[in-house]
C-alpha cells in the first residue's frame, strides 16, 4: 500500500535522498512551463505583469540536488539570445512532514551582469502546480511570485 501511495504522487513530492529502507527519490528531470509575476515593489506597468518561461531540470541521481536552464520571454531588460533571456538554476528539494515538497534554487542570468535571485516554493502532496516566491536577496522589495505547471505523475 505504501508503494502504491508513493507511486501516485507527482514527480516532486519525495525528492530527498532515501533513508534506510526507503524508496529512492524520483527523477525530477524534465521540461516544465511556468511564469513569474513582478510584485508591488516594481514601478509602472511591470508591477503585476507576468513573464512566461520554460525550464529544463536535471537532478543528480539519488540526490535532492538539481540544476537546470531557464528560458524566459524577453521583458525589456538584460541581453536576449534568440529573443529569450537565459538563466542557470541550482537548488535542492525536500519533503516536509506533511507530505508536501519544498524546493529552493538560485537563478543566475547568462550573458549580462545581474544579481542572482532566490526562488522558494512548494507543491502539496498529490498536486500538479508548484508555486512560490522569488526575490533579490539584497533588495527584498524587488520580489514576486512564480508557478511551474503540469508535473507528470509517476
């Protein structure tokens, strides 16, 4: 029964390294779509506007660590390549006692100098949308929300 429950969860819900006798973590590697939204600390039309993105995630086998590449629509800052802004991500994911999954990652843009952003979010056990917040660590008023959609079931 426990195995059936674990297999019915979506891809992110147990991405920590296994404990003695536990199941190995699922592979969260894959392609996902999402969007981020600028918070109220931004001025003008940027506040409240959303930017779509895609992300490729690569998980270290048997580990809670992952990395990836994010491609987002050009939103009037930075240096685009082929009409997109590119960023590298590195982070970890863990399972909370209530069965939800928590992820944290740092996003660093390519091709231009800008401070890295911190993302933190979660997905409820059995959910299919991972949602959370992002911010510039040195400028907490420059923040917003994000969501990744349609995580496949395993």
